[in-house]
C-alpha cells in the first residue's frame, strides 16, 4: 500500500476513511501506471504508459532567444492546467530571454483503459474534482458525466492547425479550449467548440478547419515522434535549453521557484523584469484569471486576492464565471 499517496489525498477535503476506501485509492494509484487521465497529485504528472529514454537536443536547440523551453502538454492535462499560473508569471518576468515552444503529447488516444477501478469516462469525474483542490485551480469533473471526451487528439490537432496560422494566437486558443473543458464542461472534441474558440482567439475558423483536416495531422504526428524520442513519459514536461544545448528538465507540477531555478541553471544572465501588478495591466495581458493566478501574479495571499476580485466585480470592472470548484474572472 502506498501510504504517501494516501497521505497526499488526505490533505484535501476529499480525504476518505475506511479500509474499503483505502483499497479503492490504492487501486487508483495503480491505475496511474496505465491510465493517463488519472494524474498523480504527488508527482504532479499525467503519465503515459511508455516513452523513449533520451532528450532530443538537436530538435530543441534552435532558438531566437537565449533560452528555449520546449513544453510537452495536452489540452486535457489537469496537471498542465495546474502550472498555468507559473507559466504566466514566467512569461511576464523572463519573456525577454525565454521563448516557449508548445508541443502536443497525445495524452488520450482513445478510451481503452480498464484498470484500477477505472472502466469508463465517468470514473474520471471524481478524480478531476480532487486534483482541482490539490492544484487550487478550478476544474469541474462533471464533463466526464455530461459529455465525455473520447480522445484528446482532436483538440491537439486543432492546436497544431492554430499554430500554422499564428503561434501567439495558438496559445490563446489553447487557453480558451482548456477553459471550455475544465470549467464550462464542454466536449472539446466537437468542432462547434473548436470553431468558437478559434473565433475568440482571432483565428480564421475556416482556415483552421482546412488545416485540421490536412497538414495539422502531420504536425501533430511530428510532435508525438519528438515526444517519444525525447523520452517524454508524462505531462507537463518542459525542456529548458540554452544556446549550447545545456538542458534542464522540469517534470510535473512544480512551484514557480523550480521554473526560475531551472532557467538560472542554463542561463545565469537571465534578466528578471519587473512588471506592473495593477489589476488593469494583468487583465490587459491575460484576459481571464483564476484566483490562484491573480494571487500568484499580484504576489498576495488567496484571501487578499479573493477580496480584491470580489470588490472589482461589485464595482462592475470584472465579471466572474463560477463553477463548483472555483471561478474565473474576466475584464468587462
């Protein structure tokens, strides 16, 4: 029995009791080895069953800035959603020296898993609710009850299609479809939602569909091949590399200090830029923010952040979208 895993679960309000429940959690822990949708809160990783065993430094070496971060992720990776605050802060403080290359890893090819008590998509719902508490990011697992996804490949291919139009808008597109699946309980394998996200991101939805049905599939397969050659075994995985090819790997959900330390190891000359922490500036850069993101970027506590966001809503500067496990704020 893995007591460390059980202790981690007991940190949250979802701590279970009784030997029957403990056995269930142990089975879920075992399922992490084969079911990528069950992300381990201890390691902070959504792990895939198999991978290669080495970093493909040649593929990640070319860059325009001193440091390149190759980020292997997936639209439905809950641990990846968990590091959004860290990545947003990293871009604000070190964006002058760091470029991030988003790669899709193929978390869920299809629903063929039947292990550790996980035999159908609805079994994932409770798990997502649990990791929402652990990562302190809003995730509503009910999408697996109301309109479950059969694969993460369609939104991944759509992201590659978005990259073909604009790498910058593709990142916005990825954020939007993540908000759709994690908060709005939308099945982002459906084209209607992908098209809606494209419009919101300022992309040409017709061109996106053409590329989605065409070359984007090849681009996605290239990402899968690179992930395999680079030894990626789960998400998030970030390879932080300097011009000489020196690489630091950040694997799983980690605090911001880990990202900063990884950058310093490969590029000690990185300049930490001061940025405005005014709420108007933050929402100008990032149109939507969760409570944890606002607290992280402002450098304040959760109670302080919640008090400020509530006041801004009451003053009609912001709107709020509430879910059972948290909220998302946006500027009016």
